[in-house]
C-alpha cells in the first residue's frame, strides 16, 4: 500500500517539532518560561510548550491510538510540570500557575515525539480516511488525516508562533532564524 501522504505528514510533523518548536525553545531560561505576558489571556512559554506536548500524548497516543499516555505510564511524575493538567475546561488558569522544569519537560517531549512517530510509521494512506469521533474532547467528527494535520502540524505551528511572540515581548529573538 502507498504511504506517500503518511510520509508527508511524518516529514511535516518532524519539521514542526524539531526544526521549529524545539529550535524556538532553545535557550529559554526558567525565568523566561514563566514570564506572564500582559493581558492575562496569553499563556507563558513553558505552559504553551507543555500544553502542546500533553495534546500529543493524550489526544493522539491516548485517545486516538488507545495507548496509556506517557504522562500516566513511563513518564508518570516526570513530565516537568508541578500540577496536573486540567483535562476539562480552560487551561489558561493552569498556565498562569503551573511551574515548569524545562529540562524534565524536554525529556518528556522528546519521548512523546518518538512515540508519535512510531505510531505514524504504522499507518498507511488508506488509514487517513478513517473517521474518528473526537466529540468527547470537543473536536467533533474528523478523519484521522485531518486530525493528524491539525494536531501534529497546525497546532505545533500555532503554539510555536505564540512562544515566539512571548519571547519577543521579553525582548528576545522569537524564531531561531
């Protein structure tokens, strides 16, 4: 079976995480990661980063692939944030109170990236048309392909952009180029 589209998704996923998100996070200090942007509705850098990694772990690995999320198994107690992520409701309140250990969170992130990529390697192009019901997590009915592009590429890009802006508000270089 063809894997042309799956390979494109994997390539985009790897680029979004390794060349964009991780490169943008490079050199962020704990103080910069916890800096509260003005206005109260934008999450600090560390919480933005954690939020996206949690989405990969719980939405794709846990919900879609029906695996125990890493945060509840091999990374239980080792995610890099000091309070549980709120699985329901507004995550911004959590974002303004959570304390992030960037080194520990980075280890969890890299394990999540590898686990997601392992699951992507098991897919073929026909799998991308599989309907998935994301209604229980507020994301409605989707195909697997649409969900993957939204979570693995668009969501990563959106949070990387927000991280870049919050870095800029602190007088730092946002993107790494």
